[in-house]
C-alpha cells in the first residue's frame, strides 16, 4: 500500500524528536498493514480514521484517510488537545 502525507502532517511531524518519530513510524506501519485499524469518524469528520497510540506517557492521535485500496493519506498527527478542532479546519 502506498502511503502519502499531507502538508499539515509534514508540518507537525517534522517538529517531533527522533525517538518520537520512531514511535510514529511504528504507528504508520501498523496502519499500512491494516488500514481499518483506526476508528472511523462520522458527522463533520466523515471519511477520516483516527488511530490512537501512546508516546511516552501521552496519547497521540493520527488522522488518515483511505483514498483507495492502494493509497493511504496521512492527514494530521498531534496530541489530543485541540486535535479535532485542527482536523476540522483541514
């Protein structure tokens, strides 16, 4: 499966420390192997999937969309605080 990234995802991901990027990469690989692993959203966020994972002691959220059977687009990665508000702006 091909994994694409959005500019918003890139902006948030580049601010992470190297050890945090390793944890993010593990989460991305898990999603790539099973795209329906995340929780599908309804309402304003229909079409988005949210995958929750733990980084150190904090829960982080990874938003992505499944464009087709072969394409997965990563949209946003951030801690829970203001995550959904930021995601609605996308």
